[in-house]
C-alpha cells in the first residue's frame, strides 16, 4: 500500500518509537481499567439477601454454566454502609447467584482486600477526580481516603490465605463467561496467580494450557466488540509480543482499526481516536507497513465485522 504521491510509508522499524509511544499511552489506559473495577451499585440488595442453605456457594459457583457475554456495569459509591456483612458472607452471597458478573465482583472484593492488606492502600477510581486531573496521574484515579482505609482495614483484616487464593477460581468463571474486564485481569494475573511461571516453567503442560486459555479469552473479548479495553490490550500484546503470546502485527492492525471504527460510531469520524485509528492514518500506515495490501484488506474486513457486532450489542442494550 502506498501513501498519496506514490510513496510507500516508512518501514515499521524505522518509525517504531512513535508507534510504541501510542501503545504506551494505550497501556496506561489498560492499567487504569484494572484499577477502577469496584463493586456495582446494586450491592446492598444482594448482600442483604440470604444465601441458599442447600449447597455450598463456592461449590455452586465452580459448577455454574457460562452465560451470554454481559455488558459493563457501573462502580458503586464508596464506602458501603457501616453494618455491611463480613467479607466471607459477601463472597458466599455473590457466588450463590451463579451469575458470572457476581463471580467477578467476588474476585474484585478479594483482590482489593489482598492489595490493601499488602500495601495499606490501593488505587480508587473516583468520577469526581476526572474533572480535576493532575499532570502526574491518570484522570479519575487516586489513593484511598482515611475513611476508605479504615473501611478496608475492618473488612479485610480477617481474610484467610485460602480466600485469597480462591479469588482465581472466581476470576476464571467470569473470564470464561466473557464478563467485561475479566479476560484482561485473567491474563494479567499469570498462571495460577504466578506470572513468573511463564518464564520459569514455559514447558509445563499446565502453563501451556493457561497460555492457550488466556489467548482464547482475550481473542473472544476483542472480537466481541463489547470489551473495548480488551480489544486495545490485545492489540498491544499482538504488536509487542508477550511471554504467553507471539507477535502478530496483522491482529494488532485489526484491533486498532476496529477501535477506530467503534469510536467513529460513538463520537463521529472527526474525533481524535477515530482519526488516529482510521485506515490510511499516519499511525495505521506505519503499523501496517509490513503487511501486504491483501492482508490490510482482510484485517479491515475483520475490523468492520467487530464494529458491526459492537453496533448490534448496543442496539440490544449490552454496551460496546
């Protein structure tokens, strides 16, 4: 493919720093996604309901059947009511619903407690902070307030090591069902919660199986059109390569094009993101410089299919 005037765009490696800069900004956005996941706004009714007595909630959750990929949910106001149930009770009630969304919420409860117990603090997403961005911080993110720390100290003090480890089971349920954000979180945790296993035991059959699962879940999330952050996370991973995924510039090209098409539908073709990821843009020409014209055409068609799935999901009220 050539640029106007008949000149072929510079080779990928000749302009790699600019592409890495764009993907670096993407990485910050993905990191932000992992930070803001909180318990959803309708927790109070759920946590007040009794758990069924006929079956262990944890056993029931592990056997729950996957459901159709759900849409995104909104973080709840913080902190919860002072008389909230203990952590174990909250987890059991969430898992008793057999809803993968609630399995993910259970995971987030335990993961947040694990972070707080280890560090005495954790990153909190606060919509008010979006309006008062700081140059050295991602918009909307801050450290915990003293009251939030007191809350987590009360809630998380009794968490056991078994409860901490069980969080990975809850995450696996959510990721398998396509809950938004879970595929990224699953990949970020590493095999069995041990990212070092990717380099220390790469030939372990269980590690190989985990790699295949992580790749499949990220691909499904990206192809769905409803998990935009997974789409961009997977674009970056396919551009750079990781310990569990080989480089695939064609897929990186596809998912960045899809992101541009979706943004164009949401905010119009003239906005910054849709222009940046549009076919023929400077960035996309550089990113696809080592692809053949046929490869570019094939990936653009695949990106259009993703954008169409996103439109269908929005029409059905599933986000995207």
